[in-house]
C-alpha cells in the first residue's frame, strides 16, 4: 500500500509540472447560463409558436449568450415529466406546443436545433432535467396528462404532495425511469452534459411511509433512507451516462446551503433552508464518492447577507471540494438583480460584479452559472458588463505565463492531494475520480 501511495504522489507531480506551462493559456473556465423553459421564463417566449419562430428565438438567444462572453448553455429540456424533443419515454412539453403530448409545429426538435446552434457558435450545450416533478399547476395539469405519460401509465409511482404530483424517489422503478430518460438524451443527441437541478424530495412530510416500510429496512431514520435513495440515483446516473459517453459532463446544482452549523458541525455558518434536511440532497457525499463531475451550488444571496452570506458559502464549498476532483461552479442569482428596486443591494450590476471579482480570486472555483438568461437581458448594462468582464480575463496567446504563480497554486493542490492520499483510502482507485483536476 505504501508503494501505491508513493507512486500516486510521483504520478501527480509529473502530471502537474508537465502541464504547468499550459495552465495559463488554457481556455477560461465555466461561464454558463440557465435557459429555463418552465412557464416560458426564458424560452420560448410563448406556447404554440411556429417552427420558424422557435428557430428565430433560439438563434437570437444563442447569439446573445455568445456576445456576453459566456460559453455554456444549460437548456431545460425536461421541466416536468415531459420533453422538448421526440421521446419514447416522456410526452412533448406543453411549454412548446401549448398542449402536453402534442408535438410542436412541424415536429420541430427543440433540443437538436439548440445543440447544433450552440456548437456552431463555440458554445457547449448541457441538457437540464428535473428528475421527479410531474406537475406545477396542480390537478388541472395532472388531468391534462396524456395516457402515454409514465405518470398515468404507473400511478403507483406517483405521490401527491400539497397540490402537485411527484414520482416517488424511493421506488427502484422510478430511479430507473430517470436514468432511462437521461440515457435516451445522451444516446440520441450530441449534448456536452446532463444537468440536474435541486428538485429531489419536495418536503419533509412527503407521503412515502409505505415505501419506507417496504424498502427501508436497513435504515432506522427515514431521512437517511431518503438521502440514500437520491445518492443511489446520482451514482447510477454517473455510471450509466459515462458508459455511454466517457467525455460527458454530469453534475447537479443543489440548493446553496448543504446544512447549517447549528444542526451539523460540518455545515456552514448560515441559518437558511438546508438541502440535506429538507430535500434530502447530500451533495457532500457525491463529492466524497466522486459520483458527479461538478457541483454547482445555487448561492443566490448577496455578499454580507446575514442569513446566508455569499462569501461565507463560497469559502465553505471551496473547502468541501478542495481534496476532490469534483469541479466547483457557483450558481449566481442574476434574477435578484432583475427583480431589484432602487436602494436594494442587488439593484444594477454592482453586486454581480462584486461576486464575479470574488470568484476570480479563487483557484478552487472553475467558473459560474447565471440564473437565468432573461435576467441577464433585463438588467440594464448587465450584458455589456459581462462581455467586458470576460474579455478582460482572456489571455493573449503570446503572453508569457507567470510560472511562479502557477507552480505555487499547483503545489497547494498537490499538498492537499497528498494529505487526502494518506487519509482517504478511496483515493487509490485509479479510475475517473482518482486524480485532482489540474
């Protein structure tokens, strides 16, 4: 075992210093934006548009994204148990055609057009799916679902919570449904990634006691069982999707607070809604196990906000990923600026600029993702600010790298990895998750 550890250290040093000269000239990190389709927040502007109108709006959106200096689109292709592409599993989304189960004009394949359009502009396209949500508008939406919807075909998979309907995450068949749906996308489209948002269990009083009685015998606490169900889904997606496409990027955007220190000594100095306890989302476990390629916490608060300080959470998440190979992207709440009134800390672009500057100063953060596209367009001066910010960060091809800074930063990463080698036995599996990102 000692020889294995020494070999690991030597290998890491070799990889790091052989690539040191390329670090500064490599492409900048993640500069992403969420394009939300639910309620037609970002795309399309209305339901029932013609194919030509859908294409025109997609082209304009992609052009604007590229002009802002962004490089990645997270397109919501399954806002509920539906699809923005022809699927053998889920019905067409109502947010495109106006009627769930009805194809858009000319059988227009939204996802195919966006993938081609993104790639032609030098952008990546990640397919964003919501794993368990079936409805957003209650009983009327449930009644409108076609008979070929998996929710209608398998009512035993469905749980009503408050006024809406959800697939039951504790059922193996439901977990397989989510995996099959994501696999269908990866097999049929040249997407660069599969992305999940933070909608897992909708609440602590979710009615799954009978499922727990059937499947949760190994758990004395229903919360631990629920978290294990989500962990199992994430691990299965990771394995299955990478078997189809080893180059695929798979990640999740959890709520920004994993847990509060008042409830958990490992948590952050915050007092907000905890994804660990309230939606059973243990993103720290995914990072520890390496079952995601990246994590993108939604830090939708301002710097200095007492309940959930953006800077406090940035520091906390950096510490969590510091000895892993999981990339850290930060979700920025641009919608706050879009909704802000004069006098609000979010009004204008100042808070967004402060947050970008803070992120630029960190070696443990690989980029950011903005929610959402329309917000960036609706805040005066925001598009120009982003374009200028990212243009100023671009490195000229003939620039001479500051190797002393590179090696200092890389040595810090090496030291962290060495510590993890001697304290984490899982670091020795020489698979996709065994070496730190460099």
